[in-house]
C-alpha cells in the first residue's frame, strides 16, 4: 500500500470547477491536490469529443470571469464555441495559471472516508494513491457519469460501439460505414448531422422526440466582441443577475401569451426563433407557467419541424408530444434538415424497444438492423451519478449512497449533513444545470474558498451542514420545483432516465440571483445553518 500523502485539500476533478477551485485555494497558500481521471484538464469538454459537440451557451458568456486579463486576451471564434476550442481554452487556463503541477492525472478516486478523530478525509484512487486532507471538494460535474443502457450482447457485436460522453481521442471515421445512433437528446442532435455527412447510411433510433431550436451559429463579429470587452465586467454582472446566469443582451418578454392575438403571437415566436437557442422560450413571460400557455410554443415548433422535414411520416415522428422546455431544450445546427438526406432514416423505438446488440447490429422487439458502428447518445446519470460511484463515507461510517437513498439531500447544494468538510461544487440543490455552468461554478468556488478562509481565520477545523437547515433547504427546493411544469415529464433532471433512480427534481429552480443572494446571506450571518468547530487539525 502506498504511503499516505498529507495535503490541506483534495479536489476531485480537473474540469472548470476543479481548476478554478485549485487556483482560488492556492491564493490562500493551501497545499492542494487535484485528482483527475482524464490525462488532461477540461472535464466534460475533455470527454465529450463527439463530432459536432458544441456549447449551447454563447462563448462570450461561457467562460471564466475571475481574471480581467484572461477574458480580455482570450478570443472566441464563434457565437457558440465548439468542443475543441473550449478544450483549448481550458488548457490555456491551466497553462496561464500554472495549474498542472497540482493535478494528478489518470487517477480515478474510488473512495473518500471521514476520520472523526482528526477531522480529515482519507481519499484513495484506483492506482492505490492515498491522500489525507482537511477538506475534500468534489468538482466531479453534473453530467459526467455516462448512462449506457443495460443492453444484452454488447460484447457480441462485431463492429465498434461508442458512447458520446466517452469519445475516443483519435476520433471515429464513419466513411462508408453503416451507422446507428441511439438517442435523440442534445448529444445525438449535435452529432447526427456530422455523422450523416460521412456515413454510407445512418439510422437514428428515437424513443422520445425532443424539441430543438436552431443555434444560428456563426463567426463572432469583431465589433461585437470589442463592444462586450469594452464593458466586460458590467456585462458579466448583468448576466449574473439573469435567472440562468446568461442572456442579458436579449430582452425577456414580460408579456403574457394570453394577452396577444394570433398574428402578434406568431410574429413574436418568429422573432425569437430567429434569435436562436434558448431565447425562443423568452418570447413570452408565461410559456413555462401552464400546459395551456406552453402548448402555443410547442405547436409553433412542431409546425417548424414539419416545414423543415420533407417526409411527412418522419416529420410526424420527430414532433415531440411533451411540454416544451420540460426536458432540456436542444440547440442544433441543421438537425431536422439532416432527415432529408437520402442516407438517413429514423426508427421509433417507443413501442418496439431495443432489446440488445447482436453480432451484426441491433435488435428491437420488431426486427434486427445491421451496422458497422453503433453510437450510444444515451446521456448521463446526472448530478448524483459521479458522486455515488465513489464510496463516500462520513460520520460513523455512514455512506452517501445510504444518505441519498430517497434522493439527494444537501444544504444549498454545497454540503451534506453527516459529511463534514466535504463540499460539492454545483451539487444537487443548487442552480447548476439550469444555469450557465461556468457562472454557477465560479459562484460556488468563491463561496467555498471564502468559507475555508473564514474557518482558518477563526481556527475552525470542522464544518458540517446542520440537519434542520438541510431539511429546510430540501423542502424549499422541492416546493418551488413542484410549482413548475418540470416534474411532469421524464427528464434526467428528475433522474427518470436511469432505471431504479429515485424520482426527485435535483437542481434548484429558483434562479441564480435568488440562490446567490441566499448563499451570501448565509455567509454574512456567520455561515448560518453550518456547524463550525475547532480542534482535531494539524
Ligand atoms: P439525454 O438528453 O439524456 O438523451 C439521451 C437520449 O438517449 C434520449 O433521447 C433517450 O431517450 C435515449 N435513450 C436512453 N436510453 C435509451 C434506450 N434504452 N433506448 C432508446 N433510447 C434511449 O443525453 P444527452 O443528449 O447526452 O444530453 C444530456 C445533457 O447534456 C443535455 O440535456 C445537456 O444539458 C448536456 N449537453 C449539452 C450540450 C451542449 O451544451 N450543447 C451538448 C450535449 C449535452 P428518452 O428521452 O426516451 O429517455
């Protein structure tokens, strides 16, 4: 067994969260060890290298804001950045702030246990490394544990299969191949046009049709970039005050859809469709308030799908039946048009589920389909998957898996009662996936960093979310989620995509500004709801 290495803090993951956490803690002269499974930084943008992978938040906003020099000097090339450019950015940040020395790559954390006698975490990796640290901070990401359905015969298939969330670094050549894509979520919707352009034939297996809005991507105009950079701090502040932490340069309508006539409604939808991406749902103030108001927007998009897809039967299959915005809205480039290609076909597996893989391809309850390559765009065990894959035990040896058997319980998505000195960056119960992730990450990292500084100043060595405060936060997050339409569809926000996972709406739906205000108030009141103690340390 390897010798135990003592550090102040172990950070798990070197994505956007882990990198910034390391930077902030080093500013406090803390000895930090980051542990990362990949062989470089970037997190989600390291693993999701599938063709067409691109961010659905605009590049001038999906980036760090802690360094004015960084945000002034870095140049994005497109309105929505593609994965290679985001990964290059992550690498640039690692170089610029000299982060790699404190990151141990190609190591996966397998366990973390709290030692009450000394108030320290013992963290172990799959390579047998052992670290002892006062604080353990999870920067493991919300969408990093891939979901591969439990299909029979995965090893029988003679061709190659891939998951979009664990794409090989060397890429995949689809030229002349018969390809299957399973799934029609964001990852599928982004990759399908690219795969179709190469493959001899592409068959898409769809269980549930999704709503997708065109991105209207393009190169960034110099004038636009110059204007944003001339007042970047102000622009960032305005975005932090937006519900999702992005989109301040667009108008969010305050008007009810029920107050306008047919022509005005259509015109407003057209205008917001032309803006692209998530802006579509800001056409009216109340599109997400009721099924009645939502129906107008859903009908508009279904009409657009029918206009874009030539074959009527295919268009009908592509028209989603659920509420728009209930599952995460997709943002695409030429997704629907791809079905007009002669080498693309769509198979609905709603009533004829995929049973498994065979030697030659895929078998549904209806028939076998032959392929050379199968791409699983089947998503993630979101928000809790990566945390629960590790064996995490807190006070009295209680495990996180047991604690969360009825769904994740946290205080502010930052800490869990019974697991002292453990922090979760963008954990369940925080805005996370409902917001611009980089903004939420930065808000969490700043809060955790300030909290640790406060503890050191006051010689505290122990912090734990109090049970009553945690219960009140969980109650509040559930109550506000239940007031929305979100719980009405089978989304990964609810864990509904994972067989057997408890159905609980995991992110905080009250918006980033209200959430950040609450976090600030808690800190100002001496970290109200968190128990801090001295003793045990160093
Ligand atoms: P996803 O949205 O969960 O989609 C998974 C797809 O696989 C769904 O269509 C699902 O069908 C299907 N599926 C799962 N198991 C299946 C089975 N056994 N048989 C047939 N179909 C099956 O996953 P994702 O597309 O990877 O996206 C996840 C999230 O990652 C997104 O919502 C987004 O937040 C993020 N993301 C963002 C970007 C971006 O920034 N542009 C890009 C990619 C991903 P059902 O719907 O019926 O379950």
